[in-house]
C-alpha cells in the first residue's frame, strides 16, 4: 500500500504486526529539485507537496523502517532486504 501517515496509523491499528516503510529522499531540498526536474507539476502543486513532506517527515520514527531514497533501485533493494529477513509467512 502507498499511504500517508494517517493511513499507516489505521493499518497498524487493524494489523499491529504490519511492517511499514517510510520512504523519502535525503532532504527537502532534494525532494524539491526532483519535483522541479520532472517538470510535471505546477508551482502550487510543488509547494503543496513540500508542505506535506514537512508535516509528515517527523512521523518517520513511527514506521518499522525508514528508507532514504538515493535512487529507486537502491531503495527497492533495501526494502527487499528487510522483507527477506522476515522469512516466509506461510506455515
């Protein structure tokens, strides 16, 4: 699931053993540059997304894992490593 911090809280309430990942870039500056480089969003949308990030990043410690997204491939590898450590959930 790709959800915001409120959604994470609802999932964990229903499934206390849920493994959660907070994925973010190295900094707000990097996030802003990535958004601008994509050239897919207008200024208002960029400002709104940066504000949401500022509000949500303090909640990173509420997640099971925090992943710094230096690159998509590295972030995916790190998530997979954490999931592989969980083992096979089937009996």
